[in-house]
């Protein structure tokens, strides 16, 4: 048989084949990859944080409280003498004219008015009304002179302000003084008008005390003391009333002021002339007013939580014209924001970015992808934004509402909060 040939195996040279070498390293590579995945999985991830930028701009610090509108000058018409009151047909809101519109008709008792005692009382009331009228006239003259002087000072202050000699604050103070003087003059004019009416009514009662001086001494027509509208009718039905019984209340419903009830500690910080913004009054845009007076006497009120509070009334005058509030009336509710402090250009951050540690105000700023703890000095605050005096610069990004997980040098992922 012919011999079969066979391929002889290659001689062993002592080197590992490449494929076997790669298979030997596979467990090590897999272990390294697994270790890397474990490290990546356990590596702390950046914490997402809300941030905001420290910016410059205006800041208003306000006292926010509820208030009520009220007619500035009102008059309660009372029965000047005892007698039988005829039914009053006028309703609230009806227009009246001073000295012309008859508000009520009173049938007086002639027998009661003809005795000596009633006659002496009527004469005393006339003398008192004459003195009150003279006092009101003197007050009105003085307030007119004061108004003229304040308007002259306002014109001079406006000229100096236009020449950039005086500041805006000095101009605002001059405007406030002129507004207060104007309202004082209006109140004095109202008081003089009321004094004339009361003198007229006192003389009418005295006239009916004299027998034969009047054709119908038993009837007394009570006319309106001021022009405006009827605010309330207190005695509508016919009845017998004694002297001094309130019958109606009249006034001008568009001549309004605002009475705001604030805590006494807040009232101390409110200056005369402070600007007031009135919201939630029923219109689309807020109304503006200025503080005329913080009443000097406070009162105690029990809060909804049962806590005794000392409160005081702040009186403010509208600066917006009547055309912006044609339907606003007496006793309407408003929400007032009284400007206690204001500045046009301050460095400010959201108040939620600040916190206290050991009596020091601090915040976290964003430095790359790290949160850095920074101590700051704060100024005024309105609850939403706070003035920064030292510690930050414009453009610094701060963390809002940092949690307990945020520490110095923590890795963070900023999320910008749009205002």
C-alpha cells in the first residue's frame, strides 16, 4: 500500500497564541468595567437647586393692611326742637343743595316753645351758634392764608427742583404740605358752612318762640346744611321726636378719604406724606393716596387668634382724580399698601436665599458647579426681596431655599427661576 502523508504539528516556540492572551485578560477588563460602573453609580450626583441673580433696582417696603373709605366731611342733621316729624320721603343717594333742599318737616309744639325756660334756651343756642360761626370764620381765614403760603412755597420748591438744587424728597414734602393745607382749608370751609346752617336753625327756633312772629309757627322746615347727597336716613317714618334726634346724614360721597387700621408699632414708622397703593377696591388698577395723619391715640383690638393688639388708624387722602373711582363710595373695603421705605437703586436678592446661622446672615452663591457659603449684611426687606449691603455683587447667582443637603462646596446643578 502506498504510504499516507500527514501534516506534522508546528513546533512549540514557547509563546502564548494571541487569541488565548486576549481571553486571559477578559475577566480583568470585565471586573474593571464593573468597578467603574459601581463607582459611577455611587458617585454623588449634583443637587438640583433653584437660583436667582442679585440685581439692582427699586425696592418698596410696605405695611399691608385692610382699610375703609369714608366721606371726609359729613353732617348729621338733627331735630332742632321737639315735635312731630312728618314722614321723610328722601332716600339714600338723593342729591341735596345747601339751604334749598327740604330734608324734613317738623311740627313743633307751640306751647312748649312759649314758656320762659324754652325761650331762654333758644336765645342761648343762638348766641352759641353765633360764637361758633365766628370761630369757624376765623379758622377758615387762617387756613386760606396757610394754603396760599404753602402753594407759594411749592412753586418755589418746584423751580429749585427743576434747577436740580433741591432733591425729589424735598419736593415730595412740599407737595404733601400743600395737600394737607388744601384739605384743611376745605374742612374749614365745610365747618363754616355748617356753622351758618346751625345759626340759621337756632334763629328759626327762636323765631317760633315769639308768638305772632311767624305765620305758621307750628311747622319747621329743616333744609340741607351742605350740598351733596344723602348718605343715610335714620328716621324715615312719621313719629314724635325730642330735640336733638338724628334724622339724616348728608355729605359728598366723592370727597373720600381712607382709614387704615395698622399695628401701633407699624404706625410709628409711617411718615406723613407716605405713598399708599389701594388694591382690591373693585377696579382693574390700583389707586394712589398719601398719608395725611397717623392718629395719636391707639386702641385695643382682639385678633382672630384671640391675641390683644394695639392698633392705630392711618388717614390717607386720594391723589387720583374722581374719574378713576366714580363708583367708589362711603364705607367700601380696600387693601392698602403703605410705603414705609423706598429706594430706586439697591442691590437685592429674593428673601428665600437668605438664612441665619449663629446670628449671621448667610447665603449660597454658585461658583461654577459648586455652592459656596457667603456671609452677607442685609438692609431693608419687604418679605419677597431683601436689600444686600455687603457680601454680594451685582450678577452673583444665589441659591433659593437651600435644603439641609446643601453645604459649602457641594456640587449643584442650577435651575433658574423666572420672576
